[in-house]
C-alpha cells in the first residue's frame, strides 16, 4: 500500500516537472493525472511492456500473440518509447526493423480494392510484411539481411564523410519465392517521443503548410498524405509512420498491434495469415475474439501519449545552432511551431507532410498518395533522449542507415538538396553548432 502511494507521488512529480520546449521559450506544463487516468496509464504501460503469449494460455488477458509476429511487446521495438535498436548484440538485424512488401498493381478489380483500403497491393503469399517469428506449429516467414557499401562525400572545405549505402535481402524464405516484382522497404521503429502532441495538432494547421506545386518557388513542396482510415472508413489526413499512411495515434497503434504482434482489435479484427498460409489460418484461437479490446487499446494510446517532454538546457551554442538551422532552411520542413487542440505550444521540428527526398533515399514503394521517393518529415524533438535512455547511439533515417546526425543530413536529396548544400557550405564551426543543437533538442 505504502509503496503504491509512493510510486504514485513520484509519478505525479514527473508530471509537475514536465516542461515543453517551444519556439525558444520553455513552458512548464503541470499535468496531473486523476486516479482514474493514473490507473489507465498503468494498464497501458503493462500492455506496452509485458510480453504477450500465444493462445491458448492461462493468462487470457495477454494471449493472442501471432500466429505470425515480429515481436511480443511494443517495448521490444520502441524501448521505453524511444527509437528501435538496429542491430542485435550478435550483429544481426534486430526485430525493430521491419521488412515490408508490396507488388505493382495489375489494375484488376482485386488490386484496385486492395489499393483503396491499403494504399498498395501486398505480396500475395507473405502479405504486407515479413514476420520473423511465429507461434508453435506455424513457420516464421523469413530472415531480413543487410549489407553496406561505403559512399564517400566530400565537403567544399575538403572534409570527407563516409556514408553507408544499404543493400537488402530476404533469406530463409519459408513459404516459397517472393513474387518476382516484389517491392521491398525496410523501416526502423521510430521514437514515440511526443506522439500524443502530434496526434493533437489540427489537420488544418498541417494542411496550411502544404505547397504541392511550390508556388513560393523555394524548391520545397510539402504535401499531405490522404489515406483510408479503418476507424471511420473514410479518407483522411495521414499523420503517422514514415510515409504518413495512418491517420491517428489510435489507428497507428491498432495497425502495429495486428501487423507487428498479431493482436486483433475492433479496428483490425482478422489475423494476418494469407490464403496460402494454412497452418497460420488453422492455428488455435485465443478465448476472446478480440485480443486487445477497445478499453485496453485506449489505455496503450493513453500511456504512449502521456509521456513527459524533457527540459532543454538552452546554452549559447544551442541557440546559435538553432539560429543556423533556421537560416539555412532546415526549418522549412522541420517546422518548429504548432499549437495543439489543447492549446499547448509545441516545437516538434516536423511539418507532418511528405517530401520527395531524392533517389538515394527512395524505396520505390508508394502508400496512398506518397510516392516511392516521398517521406514524411520526422519530428526531431527528443532526438537527444534515445542514447540517454537506451545507452546506445541511435541509428537515423527510415532504415537506420545513418550512424549520426551529420550522416542523416548528407543523405538528404530531392526537395532538400539545396538546403543540404547550404549545410555543406557552412564552415566547420557552424556545422558543429547545428549538430550541437540537434544533440540537445
Ligand atoms: C516489431 C517491431 C515493432 C513493434 C512490436 C511495434 N512497433 Fe511501432 N513501429 C515500428 C515500425 C517499424 C514503425 C514505422 C512503420 C512504418 O513507417 O511503416 C512503427 C511506428 C509506430 C508509431 C508511429 C510513430 C510516428 O511518429 O509516426 C507508433 C505511434 C507506434 N509504432 C506505436 C507502437 C505501439 C503502441 C506498439 C505496441 C502495440 C508498437 N508500436 C509495436 C515497429 C514496431
Ligand atoms: C524538404 C524537407 C526537408 C528539409 C529541408 C530538411 N529535412 Fe531533414 N528530413 C526530412 C525527411 C523527409 C526526413 C526523413 C528521410 C528518411 O528517413 O528517408 C528527414 C530526416 C532528418 C533527420 C533524421 C531524423 C530521424 O528521425 O531519423 C535529421 C537529423 C534531419 N532530417 C535534419 C535536418 C537538417 C539539419 C536539415 C537542414 C540542413 C534538414 N533536415 C532539412 C525532410 C527535410
């Protein structure tokens, strides 16, 4: 009892200390949870972090994992809500990077229906993504592999930086060959920092930054992804995932639950087995029809969206770096000012829009309106927390190819090419100010 109250007080204290970094001013947010909200948070946290098990099991609240799955907790891919780790201790790709699959449409009625709801046509035998795990009696699907080739970049001042260009392959295919035209993309689990605030930005405020036909002629033409919502059964603004193909945090979490863990929800009530995967189709079912019922799904959402934001020590170098970040135009996509529906001023450093990032980052996979070379600007806030929380240097960009912030910048192309060049032309000291700013943000 004593321990319980103590823990609770600590927790409230954390919320009292919450501060938000907003356009160069620190704002304190005193958010205190009611008893009911606190219970919801704890419930959500347990479903986020405690491993799910396969059915049938004595622990019905947590059975229903699979039949096919990638990991058994959200936490295995988003450790303590941070970005996923790219490699395991043994040097293999970790489960936090997911290989996703699609094939080109043949314009048949079947393909058109698939595109209407999924924004793409999944691979016919393996489905939309490779499951590296399965429950007993069902074969896992395959093992994704990566190799890197060095690519040398030279700065105008003569400095050399090596980048790693990835080549991907899928080994140990358990259900036969992939479709010959399979489009493969690799996605590393992003940080969940501040996603509750991103969810709470008004659509119109995001759409206000769209400039699809580049009317202001600055080379940057952000546009929104408009996607099918499995919640409302309508087309809506896409906000979440690397190509913004999911509408709300709830939609994103339900999608993660079914695809990454094999957990059904009222939003995605069917497991992911394809017609050819008979053992998967015939696998034992959990006692409850829905693995993650609405109130639990909402608790996970509540937990994820009520993480505290950290306080930034705005040193002189930080401020100088921030100024340069604005001056050279990074801010055009990594936008630093929104006001949420709740009235909170935030500086997430994203416009939540899609940008063509050029050939080198392209994966050739379209998702609804997003083309094969478009990506949603990722939020940069909380970047400094990954290493502090996991003890590991985070790998950046959609597939984790960048070993640090400078490498991530140098991969920028397409609409961001000129601004990347602005960065490269800065003298070393100014580049370091920008890197310093990003190491604190
Ligand atoms: C096997 C690894 C894995 C598991 C398990 C997993 N995720 Fe993710 N998560 C990812 C990847 C990869 C993406 C990016 C997907 C994409 O871009 O297509 C992602 C994206 C997200 C995003 C979007 C963030 C953003 O800024 O757009 C949220 C939110 C999220 N996951 C929450 C969860 C929750 C909650 C769970 C547990 C129910 C979970 N995830 C389970 C790998 C995982
Ligand atoms: C045209 C829009 C645009 C501009 C301008 C731009 N970025 Fe980006 N940035 C993106 C997109 C989109 C990505 C994700 C690309 C990917 O993952 O393939 C990204 C990724 C990043 C990342 C990695 C984030 C992560 O979570 O992995 C960093 C760091 C970054 N940008 C910093 C900068 C800096 C610094 C500048 C200015 C020199 C800049 N960006 C200019 C759109 C832009």
